[in-house]
């Protein structure tokens, strides 16, 4: 638009100087070029390729499940990060619940538009998307309300500037994440970061494996299924172990449950789940040669 105004002003100046202005043959070409630039800018402001989806489940503040072209798909919001439901710090867990509940109010049971960026899926096989309801960008709403932080994950940066602006507004207003309760602490709990990233996996993510195949897939996110042969709890704030297919010490695979997750599971999982077939999703790690998945979120486990 600046070029258009400058050209009009320039042409007006010529008309005052010359009674019969001479029009350069280049002006039609320049005008056409400006029109093309404006058209390109307009396209850039519109959402990119999108799919219609019906939201059927909200996992947390930045992850949902929806029907896309008749298929169930897990969808991770692009450009934002919300506190984890598996975090053991009470202030962060409270924020995680608020973000999840806000996301539910916005999208649960509704038909939304999923706008894609450069990458289609993440390492867990989830669709990556900006989620729209009409002209409202849900990713942006969560950031502006202070329930999500703006996070840039190149090459998916289409809306990074508007998300950063929304975060700046939330920070200035001291909303939720920025109200001081976290102090200088991190949004995510410190610890085994790779393992905690696996807490975002859900049964069905990655390759489906039985307990005896898991050792060949160490370092990858997968879903491992098997019969709980035995389990034990170390007591106090100790870990809980669920051994699949064979009892300890001959188990081919172990589910490891920290005390925070144990409390959220309720009851005594080492007793209650014995003899049941379960599936667990997450990052497969080796501990003394035995593959295991750390259960940071009850949603990683399905029975």
C-alpha cells in the first residue's frame, strides 16, 4: 500500500507542473507488479491449507484428539507449550489443569479447522496444526490468556509473530503463567527431558510392539502391549514397577511409575493391574539391558 500512495502523490505532483502530463510506458508494468505484491500479501494473511475436524477428546492445553476425514488423529498445537499434567510441582499442575480446562471450553465437541505449516507430523506421529474456530486462532487465545507460552519450533513458524505478541500481552498483564507463582522455575519439570517428552505419547503412537520386541526399539517412541505378570512398589516416595509377560527378574519389559503418577492412578496398580493386558506409550529406554517406559502421565497407559 505504501507504493500505491507514493505513486499517486508523485503523479499528482506531475499534474500540477505539467498541463498535459506524459505517462511513461513503465507505469502500467509497475502498477501490475504492485498489484501482484499486494495479492501475495493478502494470501499470506489468510490461513494455509486446512482440514475440517471434529474434536472428540482434549488431553491437555495443547493436545487434542479429533476425527479428520473419518480417522481418529492426535493433534499437537503448533507454536505453543502448556504445563504438563504429569508435573509433580503443585503450582505447575494447577496451571496444567487450567490450560486443559480452557482448551476444553474452546474446542471440545466442536468442529474446527486445522491449518498446517511446513511439517505435517511430529516425532510421535501427531498431526501438527494451528486450530481455528471461525476467525479465532485457538493457539493464540491460550497464549493471550497466559495459559500457554509461545514456543518457536522451526520450520513451523507461520504465526510466530502473532503468538509472540500475544505472550507479551499476557506477560504485561501478569496472567496465569506470568503471575509470579512459578518464580524463576522452568515451565517443565527438570529431570530426564527425553523421557518426559515421551509423556506426551498416547497408546497407538509410534510402532505397536509386544514386550519381547521392545529391546530392539530403544530410543524411540512406541506403544508396547503385554500381560502384567507381576509388580512391586518400593514404598514411601519410591517407584512402582509393572513387569510384562514374565515376573522379575526375567521380565522382557517394565513399566516404571514415579510416585506422583502412582497417586494419580489411584489404588495399588501393582496389585490391581496384575493379570491384565495393558498398553503403554512413551520413550523406550534401557536400564541394565531391560527395556522400560517411564509413566509420567496416566494417559500413557491403556487397559
